[in-house]
C-alpha cells in the first residue's frame, strides 16, 4: 500500500515539477532578449524604440521575479518623463509577483516529495523496479497533459490565454488596452512563443525520462 502511495506521488509530481522548472528557466533576461532580437517580433505601434522597449521589458521581468516586486514600476518613466506603467498595470504585476512566488514554493515542495518518494522506492530492492516505472509513467502523464495544453494554445490561443488568466487572477484585472505599456512590451506573439517553448521543452524532457527508464532491468 505504501509503495503505491509513493509511486503515485512520483507520477503526479513529475509533470508539475517539469513545467515549473521550465517556466522558471524562461523567466530570465535571455528569453526576452531572444524574442526582441527576432526579425518578426511585432514593432510597437505607438513609436517606442526597440532599445527603450527592451529596457522596459527587462524591468517588467524583474518586477515579478525579485523583491520588492512590482512597486518598482511606479518609478519607471518613458524617455519623455511620463510614467511608463499605470496603477492597474502595477497591481497586475504585483499579482504575478505573488503568484509566481507561491507557484515556485509549491514546486520546491513537490520536488522534495518527488525525490523522497522515489528514493524510498529505489532503496528497497523489492520496489526498485517500481521506482523506475513510476518515473516513466510520470513522463507519459506529462506528455499527455502538455500535448493537450500545447494544442490548446496552438489552435485557440486567445481562448486558452483567457482561461489561464481567469483561473489564476481575480476578475478582469489582467485586461488592458492596446495602448497600455504591458501589451506593448509583451505582445501576443511573445506569449505564444513562450507557451510553445515551455510545452516543447517539457515534452522533450518527458520523452527522455521515458527512454531512460524504459530499459531498466526488473529486480
């Protein structure tokens, strides 16, 4: 009975841990710089230069990943001295800051549970095979879930994007005008590319996990 519980912990934790790991990998300067370097990245319709836009986009990233959070955006100005972000945008970015902090704390706990459960199975000769099989099953579960999510974003991006925000944010606090800075810095293509990157990398990792555990000998 205990071995089944430990196996279930491993299987269920794998997709969550892999997804959060790749989200955290993406939440760094390199991805924003890569997107802005693409020749097909949408230009700003209101005339902001690429250099100013990139600088503001990097500041926006820091506002959701580093203390003290989105409050730093209240001090950010455009080149002409106007405030770069309105209060609604600041509040939304603070919500993102809180959400990502909670998500990665949960991810850290799940990672420890995953490792602990797997090691408990592996250290017992009678359940060592189950330890490897559980990782493989977790890989298959990850492939299925991420394939569905990726197809959803690829085929109906607007709907999937809306459902995601309605699930994690209260009311319509995440809705903005096309002229708002957040929309200008992170257009739809940015989020489409991010979703494909996270989904593709997670499926690749899941496939590797399946292949690595497939040939393990039975105890």
